[in-house]
């Protein structure tokens, strides 16, 4: 009970700790605080001084201390990085997710109205790099929902123009145009076959 008046420790954990230090309350308190500092460091990556400072402020309530450290780190990140950089940092291993999250942020920031698909005309008012990004991303979004074959008919000339201007991916543009030619030829042959069957 004396130890629990000094530090926020559960009854069971307190008894175990007292047993480890042969009943020395000073040692028990010191060991508990050292362990709490280690936990905060492991959970947040801050220095021992920062961890200890937040623990003291929270009366060694580990949950409050960790939340406090994370809030400070987030505040620092928010002032240090742009929204785009924050999204990319958060999704380091999921780059595709990051792109769609950035797209969503752009829609919200510029108050873009969506009727299932974004109107490419409404995107013209955006800064040029953002305009290109949104055109390419909306095309990829369309492909995800409708499939590759249908996407080849969805503003392909405009999309390839922006891929060329912003990304200079000539091989990709050639592949998309070649795929579109094959699709057009295939549909044409299928149409001729249907007419032939009717005759």
C-alpha cells in the first residue's frame, strides 16, 4: 500500500516487484520508474530524458505519458511536413494506398464534387501538377472499378498526355496505346462476326 501511494502500480505487480527487491521500497520505486521510461522509449522512440519528463508530468501513468509523447511528436510532424509528405511517411510500404489517400485529400482541399467519377473539366482549375496527378489517379480509380478493357476508352488520350508531360513514361504510353488498338481491333472483329452470323 505504501508503494502504491508513490507509484501507479497494480496490487499483483506491486507485490511481485517488492519481492524482487527484497522489500526495499526505494529500490522498487526506482526500478518501476526505470521500466516505465523503457516502455515509453520503446513505444515512441524518444530519448530517456523526454520519456522521463512526460512520465513525471503524468505522475507515471504510462497510458497518459505515451499519449502525451505521441501528441507532441504528431504536432512536430504536422509543422515539419506537408500533408502529402505525412501520408507518404505513414504509408511507406503501401504506396498505392498513399496515392489514393493523397487523391482524397486533394478532393477535400479543393472541394471537388464527385458524381461517382470526377469530371475532368472541373479539374482544369487545379494547379498544373495537381491537375495531372488527379487525372492519372481518377483514371486508375476508374480501372480499379471498371476493369482494364473499359478503362482504355476512358479519356485515354488525355491521360497519356499527362503521363508523358509529368512522368515521361514513354514505354507505358506505347503499351496503353497498343492495348487500345488491340481492343479496338478485337471489338471490330467481334462486331463483324455478329453481323456475319445474322446474315
